């Protein structure tokens, strides 16, 4: 006698219900959002680290440029430009008056070297717009508040490297020709601190600061806290 299987209901082959699909999609969405946030945080931390290391490298180029060109040079931090960032540059003292008064920003847009002669500004870096500078600025100049971006004038901070490779505090005003302005030797490390704006606001933790220092013998270093 044959068993009739034609009316047999196949069990164990059941599709996902709408509720299960919704839950699965929601879980995947949460995992994706967490992944995106983690990647974004990593990118912001890396951008801050890179800015500090680039600024240290730029300080080293100030010294080597002075040696190669046989002209006094300046390490310059410009003003903050909204949506763009803050430029830092190596500037050559082409007229030899010890004053950083060359046309490094002819159109006064706050961006160094974009419209200046390359023989005056051979090196430049751009500190990203989301990286803030502290008021512990080069040569004792201060910004408006602790983490305010330098926004006034073309130059926010400047330190000079002389023919002996020493860090100098340059004169703030140009002398009457043919006189030469007198620069004061740096008596201690000139420093500038960098951090991320989201760390300062608490949106990204922990608060990490990088201190880039230039010693009186114009040797640059970078230190991270914590």
C-alpha cells in the first residue's frame, strides 16, 4: 500500500516575518551607525596628530631654509580662515631687516603663499579648520580666549631663526632704512598648543592636546597630553 504524500505540508521552510525583518534592519542600522561614528572619531584624532607633526616638521624647515638660503627666516602662524583653517609657513627675510614684513599675503585673504612669491614663502602647511590653537602662542603673543582661533591680522604668531640657528623674537615694527630692527633672543622654548574643537567642547573624548615647542637653538619637538 502506497502512502499518499500529495497533501503533506512541508515543515521547517518558513520565511522571515515582517517584524523579524524590521528588527534585523534596525540592528544592522545601529551597527552601521556605530561603525561610522568610530571611523569619524579616528579620522578626527588622526587629523589633530598629523597637524602637530606637520607643524614640527615646518619648524625644522625654517632652520634648514635659513642654512640653505643664507637669509634669516621666520616660522609664521597666520590667522584663522573660516571653513579653511589656519596657515603656517616658512617666510624668508628677503630684505634683511629682521622684520616679517614681506608681502606674504598680498590679497589679505589670510592664506599664506597662495598669492605670494615662492621665493618668500617656500614652505607652507594648513592646520585644518576643526583643529584649534591655544593662547600659549609663539613668542608670548596670545589669542582672544583659551581656544580661540587666530582671526585678526595676517600674522598671529611668529618666531625668527637667525644666522646662528637661534630662535629670536622678531621686531614688531619695521625700522627706518637703512637701520636694522633688533630682535631679542628667545629665553625659553616657544610653544603653541593644538587640540580638536570637538575635544574642547566635550563631543569627542578624551581631551588631547599637542604642544609643539621650538627651543632657543631652534630645535622643534612635539608632546602629547595625555
